[in-house]
C-alpha cells in the first residue's frame, strides 16, 4: 500500500489536485479522492488557483483516483481487477472548463486483490486539466462533477474549484539601448567595448538593466548581438538587443626582399628559381603566411620577372611586396636523331622512306628544326644508307648526328583470286574430275610471279574434302600461300529397277508364292543390294499387295520404289448353254440366260457368294465378223446369284433386254480382280 501513497505524494507536490470519488451516505463504499492543496489525498479536498491576473488564462491538473473504503464486497464496492471508467458529467463556475468538457477521462484498472486492500488505499491516476479564463475581477467558485462506473457499481462526486481574479501591472519597462556599434580590433581577442543602457518604468522609475555582454567587456571579431532586460516591481520584464561589430581593417606588414640576378637558364622555359619568402605580421592575426607569384621553385622564363608577394590577415585586409628575378642563357642546343630504321622495299628501286623528324632543344631558343640528308620521303635503294642531320641555334652553336636507313625485301607476293571452296557431285567410284581457275600472284619487287596449286585443276578428286594448296615465291625467297577446299560428295541415290506389276493365279486359299528380282546401281558404289517388303518368295494373299523396295548406297542415299503383286482366283465358265472365246451368243430379246461358272483358289473351290464383287452388263457395238451361236431359251426373269451345291457351280439367271439387234458384254468379277466375260446379241 506504501507504493500508492508515495505516488500520490509525488502528484501532490507537483501542484496537482487529486480526487477520489465516493458517496458520503454509503458506510461501505469505494471513493474517488480529490486533493487540491497538494497534501496526502483526503476526501473532499478542492482545487485552488489562488490569485489570478485579470485577462489571463490559467490551467491546473487534477488527479483522479479510486479509493478503497468499506466492506470487501457490496453493491458500492468495485470488483477485484475491475476496469473503472471515470467521466466528467458537468462543470460550474464563471470561466471554468475542463479537457474534455464532458465524457470519459480514462480508465483505472484496480488490483486483482482490491477487496483485501485496507481503507484509504488509492489506485490509479488520471489527469484532468482544469482551466480558468479570468474575465471578471473578484472571487470565483465552482465545481467539476465526476462519475466512476464499473459493471453495476456507479459512484459520483465533485471537485470544488476556487480563485481570486485581480487587476495586475502588466506593462514592461522601456529600455534605452545604443544603436549598432562598430569598433576597430586592437588585438587577436577583438576589442574592449563600452556603452550605456537604461530603462524607464512606473515602479521603480529606472529599473536596473542587465546585459549578457556588459559594458567594458572584450568582444570578439565579427558581429555580436547584445541582449539586455529590465524587470519592474510587478515582475514585468522588458527586453531589447543591439549589435556590436568588431572589425579589422588594417593589412599585414611584409618585409622587403632583394632582387635575384645571374640565374642560368636550364631549359626553353628558363630556370627553376628558389627563394626565401618574406615574413609578414598583423596586429590582430600576428604572424600570417605570405604567398608569392611566381612561387619559389617555379620555372622563370628568360629575362626579368617581377615576383609579387601577398599576405592576408584573414579578415579581408591584404598587403603586397615585390622583387625581380633575372634568368640568362649561355648554352648550345642538344640534337636528337631517329634510331636506325628498316623499311620494306616497295619496288625494284627500293622504297620511299619517311622517317621521324630529328629534333633539337636549346635552352634559349627552345625547339630548333634540324636539316637531314637524304631527306625524309626520298627513295632509298635496297641496302644501307646513312642519313646526316645538323641543328644550329641563334648563337651559332651547331650539333651533328647520323642514323642509317636499311631497305629490305621481306614481303611475300600477294595472291589474289583464290577460288572459293568448291563442292562437286561424285561421278564414279573415284570421285569426280574438278577444274578451277588458279589464283594469280604479284610481288612488290619482282612483279608477276608464278602460282602452283596441288592437286592441280582438272585432276580427279576423291569423295570427301580435299585441301588445295596454292603457293608463290619471289626472288628474295619470300613465299605466300592460300588454300581452298574441294569437296566431292555423293548425294545421288542409286538407280532402282523394279519388276512390273505382277498378276499371278492363286495356288490355294492362302494365295500364291511370288518371286521377283529388282536391281539397283549407284554411280559410286556400283551394284547395291535391294531389299523389298514383302520379300521375293513370300506367299502373297489373294488380292493386291504393294511391294516396297529400297536401295541405300554407302553415302546414305536411298532410292525407293514399289510395284504390285495381284493374286487372283480362277473363274471356270461360263458353262453351256453359253459359248465363250469371243463367240457372240444370240438370244431372243426378253428371255433369260442361265450364267453358270465356278471359282477356284488352286484346287479349292469357292462356295460363297461374298467373293463375287460384281455381275456387269455393258452394251457395245456389234462386231459383224464375230461368229454367232444361238442359245436355247429356258426361262424368263432375273434371279439372284446363288451357289448350286448340287451342280457344284454358281448360277445367275440374266434376263436379256427386249430390244432386238443390240450387243451386250456380260461379266463376272471376284473381289480379287479375276474376271470372265461373254458376248450376247438380241434377236
């Protein structure tokens, strides 16, 4: 419990009011405690603003807590661990208000052993700001009504608020300060600055003025803002500022330097000269650095150069001092010639040789152009030639040097017109004969030179890739070469010779054995084997079978072809009364002719009508020279095709057309293509 009391003591010492809600009429009821005087929380304490100046607005916080009082449980006792919502329900009093003006302030969570806490234990701390707007002089009284609710427990109380509003002196003293001041610096620390500052007010008439940089203080270089204030008896404070600028306007003092003479030039830019820079002092900055142009260690040109030395004190003040440096030249130029060089001959006369220019440097004249003989760009013969170069400066000092030019022939002939790679088709087992136009070659020195190629044009090239190497050699022994490839390939498939379509007679129900002998020849391989499917000697079923044959050479070229093997049944008939062998049977128009025949597969006779593909009747022009054979009429009307098992034959009764003098071809065909026909003429 000591923890809660210590917390309330801290809030009270901070000038806040603490309120504990409760009900005076409840002997056993939890409370909400308010303490407006900063003492230990007690029930019924108020919040006092004290004396407040008219026209001002003052805010004080009140602290709200839940106090333990009464039995461990009851209708006016909050439950253990309850969350209590504290709200403002109303505010009375002139100028008084709270934040919020109404509604919930917040919640207080009670300890889980709340019912076991001793009386006057306070839990929670909710801050409620209370404001007073002092608009009317005199005493102010009022109250803040509060409520605490948790579950069915609802507790209410109020916080008494009081204040006294009076008219106050609110006019601050009037300060009289200097305007902006500028003072010359007297040393590195700046300068001592003196000034006068006063103030006027009703009480006292001349309040004391206090400044953060008092008169007589040393102020640093630059601008310093001085802030002053004066406070009257009523506590009103007047404040003002002015600036003091401590400036440095005097430049440094540079020591003089003697002129420097008799310096010998060491190059075209003169000579590097070093010297001791003069010293410089400043009243404020003390010793300051000096920079000179041209600087010590710089290259000074021939003649007299004025050196200007400058010193700055850092505050914009600059001083200068000058002296002269004289550089003279007494040396001759230095000649540099090209290194010995070798040039390639471009013709029988040698070569036009351009060599790097010789150069000469003089300490006075700088670069000098030498003269050389033979001159650059001349025609130099094959062999070694010495070139002599000279250079003279303006003081008539001359330098001489030599180098050699060697003209040699190391360039091989240039081969042009090398054929592109050639691809040829093989024409026989040895490959193919390939002809090409050989390349040509020219040499810078020898002119046209012969070119030899191996293998030569018009030779026989084997199947595959053959590299042809061509070469040309000049008189100096320089050789050039080029190559190209001749590829002889075999892309022609063999020539396949197949058997013509075969028609054979079935030797049994399974068909018949067919034999055939296709052949294939290839340009490169000669005779190549032929494979067929089905193979020769196989049994071919009744009907038409396509035989596919192929032949492949060693290059993988394949030729394919096919032919047909047609295995057919044998048709015997027509039997009497019909005559065969191109004899025209005469028949009375409209009568019926019995067509009788048998079908065999080897020795096996067919007995089903399903093997008969068609019975056809076609009209044709009568042949006046064909023999005539009358037929005995036996019946009238067509009948369906049938197999007569008694007679062992097929029978079809054909009713002839009634028109006289017409010729007809009547045929029977099986599903495998076997046919038989007879000729008829109506009378």
